C-alpha cells in the first residue's frame, strides 16, 4: 500500500513532538494520577474525598502506555477532578501538589484534555469494518483543516474550540496567558506536520474507484491504460449498476464487477482491500480480554478468537446433523 493508517499513537504523534512547556504539564499530570491510582489505599481514600466533595466522578483513570485511548481519557478525568486532586495531593505532601494551584499550569492541562479528546474522537471515527482508505483520507483532511482553524483562532486569543479551557478561563475570570497561547499554537503546528508525515497526500488519482459514474472522458486519470479508461467510460454509462453502487460498499461493488470489468476490478480491490484501520486488531484485543480471564489462563484462545472475530455465521443445525448423538450403553 502507498498510503496506510495505523491508529494514531500518542507517543509518536502527540507527545514526542510537543513544546517543552506542554510536555512538562503532561508528565506531571501522569505522575500525579499514577501516584494516586498505583496504591489501592490511596485510591480508596481519594474516592471517599470525592464523595465528600460531591464530585460527579469518584475515580481517576490509570495511565498506561498500552491502551491507545488512555491518555485522552486520563487527562479529561484529571481536569474534571483537579480540585479534588489538589486537596488530596496537598494532604499527602506530594511534590507536584503545588502545580494544581497554578492557573497557567491548569490552563495547559485543560488544553491538553481538549486536544487529546478530539484526537480520541478521530481515532474512534477511523475504526470500523467498512472503513476504507478514502474514508480515512477524508477524516484526516478534515482534521488537518480543523487544526489550521484552531491555530488561527488561538493566535487571535479565541479558545472557543477548546471547551474545557474556555470554561476554566471563564469561571476564574482569566485571560489566555501569552505563554500558554504560544505553546498551543506551536503544538497545533507540530500536530499538522506530524499528521502529514504519517498520512501523506495520495499522489495517484483513484477518484474513478470512488465515483465511477461521474467520470468524464477529459477527466480520466493518466495512470490508467487506454483499455482501462474505456472500461471506466463503459461502466459510467451503465445505468443498471448505479443502484448497486449506492447500496454496497466500495469493496463489494468492485469485487462483483470482476466478470465484466476484470482489469478495473483487480486494480480497485488491490487498492481498497488492505486494512485501512486497526479495528480488527483492537477487536481481537477486546475479545481476548473477555475470553482469557484469570480463571482460564491456560486456555488456548485461538479457536475461540476465530469464532468471535469471524463474520461467517456457523450452521449449527448442519454441524449437529453430521454428528452422531451419544448412543445408549
């Protein structure tokens, strides 16, 4: 494949290309959360404190490097509970407790929770069995344009695209700190650069695969042979295929055109069929977590995983009819 998508890993995309000020805030936030969550007694005491303060949430989420949605959820929950965390860490004499009294630090934490949540939403939008490379390209291009818009707005002092940050500044009657604004702009610029590094612009014109019925002779891509261009014209004029194209996925449609348009079908399927997302991998991890519990730790999970992940419905009645019932003794 010339253009691929594997889930947007924060360590590669968000964290390692981040202004030092934001990176320091992120590191302090993760250390604070793990200080509370890594010790069962402290976690329970924190829950009691949240109950006493009438908090909507009573638990922080533990940060891990494995779960790909970890950081976004951790930061959102931490910011929601920052007052409770502030009191708890101060009581425990934790070295980083003072940062939760710093409005500049909290402003940057609010921004990080907002931007990580947006990237989490993007990642979720890229998952699914029917997602293809065109869908991924559209969503990535949308995100790139949004990041450019955010950059323009933040430069002008407008943080309405970041609800947690906007709410924090409004509630505390604060204005956006110049240093925070500069860090936000720098981070948004770096994010756009990283997106383009991981998701380069598609150079080949494959629009005929996506919109075969809107192709004109003058707009046919040059990467097709004359015979293939003729086939595109023939297909675009076939009115009987339009209903099927609207109802089926792109892959299914082009697979079914193999008999009449074999060259186009092969080219389209080779481009569309490879996985554009990590959906099946994530689904496999989730299924394995359910199947292989601590009570079944020695279980060979391969057969169960195959049954869990396959889209083929087993013919139970047919399978049973070919097996002899236990005979009487």
